[in-house]
């Protein structure tokens, strides 16, 4: 993601933000408050994909 953003640096100078996003906007869009399940760390142990020997297959 950071690499992609750095590639956009030359075009960034052309961008002009006239209206920022407010907390009220995020609440109205359903982004805030953040759901409790999104606050927990991700776990690979909840996946059900297994390799041939029963091990977890990390793709």
C-alpha cells in the first residue's frame, strides 16, 4: 500500500480537498463506531483450509 501511495506523489500536488470527512460523516455512513469484532487481532486459527497432512495452509 505504501509503495502504491509513493507512486502517486507527483499527482498528489494536483489534488485539492475542499470538504474534509468528519466524524459525523463516518457515523452516518456506518463506519463508526468500529464493531467489536474488528478490534480483535486477526487469527489464522479460525480458517478451515488445511493442507494434505492436516496443517493450516497459509496462502
